[in-house]
C-alpha cells in the first residue's frame, strides 16, 4: 500500500509540477496475491482533474522473474491535491483524455468522485450527531 501511495504521488507531482499530498484513498482491490520473490510493477495515471484535486489510478502487477508472466494483482484509486509553499491547495492542471482507455477512466472518475463526496457528507452527518452508531 505504501508503494501505491508513492507511485500515485509521483504521477500527481509530475502532472502538476508541484508538491502533491494524499487527500484520500478510495479503495484498494486485491485480485491476486503477490508471491515472495515476484517482481512488483506499479503503473499510475491521472484519471481526472477537478478544481484542486485529481484522481490517480494505480495498477499493480506481479511478474514471475523466471517466466516473465505478469498478473494484474491490485488496483487502487487515490485523490491528491497539489499545494503551494504555504500548504495551500493550488488549482489543478487539467488532463485531456485521448485514448479510449483514458476516456473510460476519465468518465468513471466522475462517478467515483460523486460517491466519495456523498460518503464524506454522510460521515460528517453521522459524526456530528455526537454518537457512534450502535
């Protein structure tokens, strides 16, 4: 999980040319375990940019170093914000999807963002009542 965050931060920083910080980790889905001795390959991409935030998708592959066989092991979605020298959020640099895969990721990112914002709103409402759910 630490490597996923680092790969996503590197992609966000390269995209924005500013320091970027993790704002949220939506989900990490594990499809296949990575076995001891296998190589780990991480591929991060900026899926969509909003006002000050950007969604970064990370795909993790394992590679058998003897056979070269690669397996999609994990996927994760993270939100990053680029900040200035005072730690204040900066307007994010737009991303323009070009390939069919980029368009698909771009469109799906909006759905995930809506879910993220709804979840945040629900969580604030629950916690502002002062009690834990029974």
